[in-house]
C-alpha cells in the first residue's frame, strides 16, 4: 500500500498463510489478540494487499468507525472498496445507492442500524462483479455489545452464506470473551466454520527492522538486546516500541535508557491501567487481586470468609461474588475460559494488578 508507513514491518508470510487457509476451504477465520498488538495495521497493510495480489477484491470494515451505527460502518467500508477498484460500480453507487442511503437515513432520527437490509444491499454491490472478495471485519466483538445489532448479524450471516463461493471473511477482535459470546450464540452459518487462528507476537526480526529504520533516519545505532528487553517488558506491544523510537528520533535521543526515561516521563503506559483500576468497585478490585491473581477458587467458603473480612461485612455470599464476576466480565476485564475458569482479558492489566 502506498501510504504504508516507513515504520511498518511487513508481515506478508503471515498474511499468505491465512489466505492459504481460506483458499483451502475455510470460509472465514477469526483472529483475536490483545489491544495494540497490530491487528488493524496487519489487516490494512498486510492482509489486504496480499489478498489484492492474489486477485481478490477487498473491503475493510471497522465497527468502531461509528460505534452506534454498524450499518454505517459497513456502507463506508464498501464505499471505500468500490472507490478504490471499481470505477464502473462507483457510478452506480453514486446514482442509486447513495440516494437510497440518504433516504433511509433521513427517514428517521434513529440511526441506520434500524435498517440492516441496507448493509446487505451495500455488500451485494461488492459481489456484483465476478471474482473473489475478501471482507475484513475489525472490532467484530462490538456487534455483541448490543442486542439491537442482532438483526444485522443475521443479515451478515445470510450474506456470507449466500455468497460462500465468492466471499471469504476475516474477523478481528480484541475481546476474547465477547467474540466467544457471538460464536456461541450465533451457531448458524455466520460463524460456523470460522476458525480461530492465532495472531503471533512479532519477534526479533521486527526489532532488527525497526533498528535498521532508526539507523536509516538518524545514522545512529541502538542496542538490539536492550530493545528486545523493552519490547518483551511491555508485552510485545509494537505500539510502545515504535512510539518510543519515534520519540527518540524527534528529540534526538540516541540512548535507549535515556529515551525510555524521557518517554515514561511523558506517558506512563500504566496510566490506562490505573484509571481502569480506580474505576472498579472495591469488591471487584478484591476479587481480582485476592482471588484471581492469588489463584484461589472463586466459589469456596474460605474465599467468602476472606472477602467478608477484607470488606468488613457480616457475610459474603456466592451471589455477591457472582455479581462481581459478572460486572468484571461486562467491563471486559475478565474472560471466561470455560469450566468456571476466569482469566484476565489483558495480560498487561494482570501484571499491573499483581504489582499492587
Ligand atoms: N507491522 C507493524 N510494524 C510496525 N509497527 C506496527 C506494526 N503493527 C502495529 N504497529 C504499531 O503498533 C500500533 C498499534 O497497532 P494496531 O492499531 O494495528 O493494533 P490493534 O491490535 O489493532 O489495536 P486495537 O486492539 O487497540 O485496535 C500501530 O499504530 C503501530 O505504531
Ligand atoms: Mg485495531
């Protein structure tokens, strides 16, 4: 992609391996990984271009583009796809579809999510020309946040089912629990056959690439070992290491220890976790720290007694703990791994809580 940043480390092999699985018969795959692990950048700069290289048409749809209105997100994604590669269709889009879209949206003060069929019609335009299509749905877990979106899920399901010869789909999400919820609830074709695939962390080659880039731009060398340590310490998040190197370049800092100190002074990566922690109720904090992190069983008389003492209450029941777990789940803090196993959605937040 021509607007890919110079800092983008290409993950072509991974993209090709996913495409191969789709060619081999999977209709859809679902990738989920923690926040800021590089999913979006991968879809836009690696998977999309690789699919195009194989002759597929692609559309990127992000359900966070307008959180209240997933239908809008779909129509926007389709419009961008058509604009970028189908001049013939764009005329049709402009003449017919945008008028229709306008009518739909002006019909009511309520948003277009009320009209999932319009999302279906937009997607239909994508499959009008012959040839394969790859749909990339980002932040798919968002569809599980509101029962009002269920009709849209059904529309998507019908679309994918009807066009399964021509269309492949990739779903990406950051909330494992929400994704599981959609998977479980929507047993029918939408997610049937969607295989959960792993999204591996980037490794040493990524760091080598970044350092070479830094050298290119500044003519300065940075220590590989130290860079790898920082990368690992911050949970292999590409965001932090790239942001750090860019800051160092801007500020003319050519030593990683100094750079890190400067960076942490400006932005504390833990701020986000502190804020989340402080937003939690006391009991929820205790459940996380003294039960989950400590590895105690949630539903056990000894645990109830411990909570009772910590909270200074007369009694703590199973129901109290259950409500707490439910709240933590709704806030995407905890994730149900099945068989009553509750784990942190984010390893970084778990690490943060462990240090408290
Ligand atoms: N392949 C890559 N090469 C270089 N930097 C990358 C790469 N992938 C991600 N990054 C860096 O990490 C940042 C976060 O990536 P991205 O937004 O794709 O993550 P994400 O997993 O989609 O996060 P979220 O769950 O919050 O949407 C990017 O802005 C970029 O700086
Ligand atoms: Mg993203």
